[in-house]
C-alpha cells in the first residue's frame, strides 16, 4: 500500500517526514521536516528508515505514526 509520504534521516540522524504527496490524506496532517517519534508503537529514535518502512508495509491499511511538528 502507498501511504503518500516518504521518510528520511536528517543531518542529526533523526527520522523525519521527507516528502508528502499533495492530495493524499497525509498531506492534511504531515509536512516535510516533521520529526517521527514512533512507528507502529515503536520508538523511531534508533530505527532505520528501512525498518520503519517495513513496519508500515506490514501494517496493512492502518498504521499509527507519531510525529512532532
């Protein structure tokens, strides 16, 4: 499933929202640069982008992502 956003690590190795596609549900809630705190109930602090993407893909049609604006 495609969620309409992309993740990346910033210059401090913190996971952030990298891109948000216009017109998606995510575009109402997420912005590039938002810090990702949790993915699927797990802390994103030491999580790789690949691990986060894997958890998101495994979630099916609903996933909880906690961000800080």
